[in-house]
């Protein structure tokens, strides 16, 4: 026979049940209130959009003030961590060997740590890599493709001019058109505000893999709107068509196989005469290989955490390092203190950086030693194995370091890749020494002092002051005309 409950026990269960029902009622009421407020915003938009692409971000401010105000904060450059932050810093000064590694390529002229999305247009105009079209007879050194990820004017232009025509144009042709920095229509359908990647290269890469971006879940889209730009890519053919080399997979070896099959190179390093692959920023690829990506965490979960304000829960569009708001990012899942979590990140970054520095020194030496071998009579046939090893090493090094958050996103994979890069670099140096021995040289190859960016630039004969002088003239004369034209044609809203 079942044991009967005492009277007080019954009342206790009843009271507990009422408390649970009351709490659940409050939760339901809160959810309904939030849904009602969100529905009210969409049903009573003061600036309803009839087009899926609206390039002027300011047009969203009245209907989505919280999101807009937080997006505007991407202009802030005050955050700093042990490894960079939101300031623009000279990465070539931090790692001068990169001047040698990228000799023969525009990245050797200037390469900076990234600032917030608000600065994307200015950074593109100001970087030495884009040259000075229109100054002292200079033409474009970059194609229109280089604008692809710099703002919502890009999908507008692709629709108006055609995707192929957008890519194939000269960079300066779009100077007065791409004027609104990365914002709302890059990631949202302006009519519904549904998440919607706007760059065709993502859809094309997924289609080649037999997948459909349009069928991605909401959580997947919270990463894919980032993945449409924060990914490895190359410019295919004479038309410089933007392409994601994901057909074989997204590992460093998969993409290397893709490039090797089509005999692709980004540039030839004039020191070692090696055809080099330049990794862009395979952030999404490496993110998927780390524990967070594998557990279904999205980019937005950490870089755009939710904020609750009154009865409204909204996404913080001040896109930045999770270390800036650990209480709203890391600590939503991890119970450790903020300092413990911060130090855990730094520990991973320090270990990856330690190997990175060793790779850069070995790889720079490999390029210089290869030049020494050519200067002492080495033939192209003799040097081909050396060049193959240099190419393998540099591709792995670049793949690991070009994605700025990779040492945290996937530290084990980054350490593996950098370890292989160091191995290939040392193999290249050994193979080069054997070539030199055939030409009766068995001593150490004299290596230059590369302790500063200036010394590395001097070694490759780069005239940085002249480049900077021309860039200033370009910014003072050409860019103001772009801005004036954009305002006249109402492509840019004056504030």
C-alpha cells in the first residue's frame, strides 16, 4: 500500500507547484512582451524598406536605434589586449620578416592590424597596397574585386552593374560608389531584417559543394554572414572573379591541393623566385576546426552578444573582441573569473606566437639563402625542390596567422600548421645548403639584420617615403572628389 503524504507535505507540494507556475507565467509574459515589442517595431517602421539592399546605414537608425547605436561604436578604437585590439597598428613593424616573405607583393608595403567595421572604407583608401590612381600618371594596381567586403554599396553595385563587371572594373572606378562602410544590408534583408549573406562567392562555393545557403539554420546564418568575408579567397582569371577555394574542403592541405591542381600563385617572391600562395584571412575555416565551432557556437554568440534592455533583448552590433565584455561573452557558458578566462586566451596566443616568430625567421632566411644560391650559379632545376618547400612553408604560415583570431579559435590546429610550416622551412634551408655545396660553397650564408621594418625594407630596396608621399597626395586630391560625387548623387548621407 502506498504511503500517504502528511497534510503539511501536501500543502508544501501545492505551494511549490504554485511558485513554479507563477515563475513560468512571468517568463511567458516576458517572452510575449518581448515578442510584442519586436512585432511592434516591424509593424510600425518609420522607414519601411521596399528594397532588399539599402546601402545608407543611417536609414535604419530610427527603427532600430539600439542596434544602430551599438554598430556606430565600431568607430571606437580604445580597446587593447595583449595581442592587438581595435587600434590600427603596423604589423610589419611588429614582425619585420614579413617584409621579406611578401617581397614582390603589395602586402610588403603596408599591413596593419584591423580596426572596427566603421573604418573599412577609410582603411581601404589609406592603405599603401591600393596605390595612388590618378597621381603622377599612376594607374590602378588593384581590381574592383578588392572592394567586395567593404560595405553594402557592393551588393547594390553587383545588382546594378553585374557581378562579373563589378569584379573586372578598375579599383578606382568604384571609388565614388563604395562609400558606406560595412553595415546593415551586408548581413540583413532590408525589408524583413532577416539574416541574409549578400556576397555571391559564398553561395557559389556552397553550391559547388552541394549545399544551399538558403537552407541554413538561423544559428548557422549567425556565422555565415561573417563567413562571406572572413574567409580564404582568390581572384580567378583575367576578370579577377572572387572565388572561395573550398571545393576539396577547408583545411590548409585541402586548399593547397586545390591551388596546386590549377597551378595558381598570388605572386613570385623575387628573392627566391618562388611562386607564393598568399592566404587572405581564413577565419571561418579555422573557427570551424576549433571547439566552439564544433559545438555549434556562432560567431555572433561571442563577437555580438545579446543585451537585455528593459523588455527588449537585442544583439550588440559593436562587433569586437569577446575579451572586451567577458561578462556577456565567455561567462555566459564558463563559470571561471574574467581574469582566469582572459589569461587562458593569452596563454594560447602566446604559445602560437612563439612558434610563429620562429617560422618567420626560418622562412625569411630560406628566401634569402635561395637568392644566394641563385647568385652562386644554382640552376632553376636544382632550386625547384627548394622552392616547393618554401611555398609549402609560407602557405601554412600565412594560413595560420592571416586569420587574426585563429590562435584562440583553433589553437591545436594552428600549432599543428605552424609546426609543419617550421619543418618545411628548415627542410628548404637544408636542401638549399646541398645545392650550394654542389657549387663549392659550404659556409654559412650571410644574413642581413632584419630586426626592424626599416632594415627589412632597405634590404629589398623599397622606397617607402615616396609611396607615402604619393598616397598623401591621393588622399588630399582624389578621395575628396569621390566623396563630393557620392554626396551629389545621394549615395552618401551627410550628417
